[in-house]
C-alpha cells in the first residue's frame, strides 16, 4: 500500500504546473472563419462591429477563459452627437489589444489594427498647381499666371472633406502668400441639400446624417464616390495667410473665398477621363482681397486653379 501512495505522490509532483496562457485567434466578419491577421479597414462615421475571437488553452475549457479587449477605450467613438452615436469619428490606425486569462491566471495577448479612413483619402497627395492670367480683374499679382506645388489632405473628422494647403499663391508686400481652403465632395443627384458637420454632403437626400456608403466596404465606397461625387462644395470662408515666403510675418492679410456655382451645382470639380483615371482638380472661386488703399475688399471673379497629381 505504501508503494502505491508513493507512486501516486511521485506522479502528481512530477507533473508541471500550468504556466501557459491561452491562444487567441481572430474571427472574420462571418464570425466563424479564422482571420489570420484580424486587421481591417472601416470608413469614417460608420460603426465597427467586432466579429470576436476564438480562444483555446492547454488546460482550461473555452467557457472558463475570460476574454477582454480595450476596443471601447481605444477607438475614437462618437458619444455626444445623437445621430452618430457609436460611430468612429476620427481617422487613423487603432491598435486593439485582446487579453485571455485561463483558470490558472495565465494571460495570453494579441493585437490587431483597425484602420479608419476617409473616402476622400484617395485625393490626398502632392499636386502641380496651374493658374493662368485672370484678365480684367486688376493688376494684383493674384491675377497673374502662376505655377507651383501644393498639397491636398483628407480631413480627419469630416467625411468627404479635403483641404487645399496652398491656394492663390501670389506676392503681397514683397512676400509670397497663400491660403488654406476646405472643400466637400458633392453630388447634385445624391447629396443632401444641407451640409452635415460630421459627414459634409455625403449624407443621403432623405437624411443628411446617413452616409451613402453605410454598409459598404472601403473599396466599394471609393468606387461609388468616384462615379457620383465629383463636384466640390466650397462655402464662403475667411482665410488668413497660411503660408508665406519672406522675412517679415504677415498677420493682417485676410481674404474671402467662395466656390462659384452654376445654379445649384458647384463649378469646382474633379475631372476624370473615360477610363476612370483622375486628370486634375479644378477650383473655380470668387476671391475678395484687400484693395490697394486698405479701405475695403477688391473682388477677383472667375478665379480658376487646376491641380494636377504629381
């Protein structure tokens, strides 16, 4: 009998204790298939639905493994604007950490990246900007032909918005100056008639807060946008000098910029060829600049710049 107890004692003491954490496997959108990486791309002002994960452990049953993630704290989710509650409100790469703890207290961790993009990201980049002489609008340098490089960026928090970083480059008081201009993608047929603070003009005609790409993948949304949202709404905006080349700071030079319209359709547009390749972006503006005496504004009408992708 003693020999039996001794053998059992040796058997149990020889078994190593459980020190291995659970393994985590991300699931695809169907909630069944294993996704090897788990990384995904979503669109600005849509909701991210986590398909979850599958865990396994060398000792604990699945139902006894505690799984948590920091998804809710890491994602920039709208929590105040009623029409967009739960939607991701800022573009960027979000690293989400999942933790699984087994019955022995061993932890396993794995991360995945959720990338939130603006559909207008496809227009971000460096452009060669061309302005021809503007005839009959005065002698200001802003009316003279110009060629220069500038950048276009996509807004981080307004869907369908792009920013032109260097508009109307010209000489003022011996220095080169220019302005930043925001523009919203627009469709005469599909856009709502009023702008949303969150989704610009990408809301539907029946509800300006519901984006047209709701339920679409990023690629599908971009394809639809390139076909339909090729105009740019540019509201009246006051712009101070955003860029200057020279020794002295220019702080008192403010202009008014407004997109020109043809009826209810903007004249500013994105031009594609028949194969769907973008040729250029055209800004058609009315600009009011301080007059020579400094007592008022001088309107520069029919101002046009073209942006050719580098």
